[in-house]
């Protein structure tokens, strides 16, 4: 595949992913992922796996993607969310999406805002890498029980 065709395919898949995330259908989102996915959202890994944020953990399959997006929905207040995409940068099979998310933690009622960068790799029309870099402190504070130091 030519470099231009590869970049075009990557951009198309990423654009469709963002559309499906906005529509909120976890199964449709998961259909864009390969069977095996290099998935990272748990930076650093030893700091996550907490009950209040179960979506923040390592995953390995396309089927895991549906569960990830279901858990995000279950732990946030519906209708109190928004995402602003600032840039989608594409280089061959790689894409980086940058932006800002706004959510409200269902368990505490605390709103939060977090900057993020999402690094995706698209191979054969499917996502094979999903690495998220986000303001995890903002998320942790929103879900923390008790008062939060600022």
C-alpha cells in the first residue's frame, strides 16, 4: 500500500472511530478494532485497577474495547460530558488525536476536565494500537471519596 493510501485509510478509520465514540455505541466502536490490540490507558500500571475507575486498565482484544466504553458510560453521568478534538495528526498508519474531555463522576457527582492525547495505529483497516495519555490526576480527584486536596 502506498504511503498516501495508508494515511488516507488511517484518517478514515480514526474519523469513524471518533464518530462512533460520539454516538455512544460500544459494540460499533469495538468493530473498528483488530482481534489483538496493544491497549494502554494505565499509566503507570501499578497505580490503576481501582474499583472506582475500572476502565483504566490494560486490555488486549477488540472485544475488550466494547467493555471499556461500556464502563466509561456506567461510571459517568449521562448528558454531562463533552469532548473537544483539537487535532488529528496522521503519519502513515499512525494517528494522534489531541483534545479535552469533560465528564462528571457518577459516584461523587464531581465534574472534571482532562486533556488527552490518543495514539492509534491502523493496520489493514483496523485499530491495532490504542494508547491514551490523559490528565489522570483530574480523573482520580473526581472519583476520590472524601474531600479532595487541590
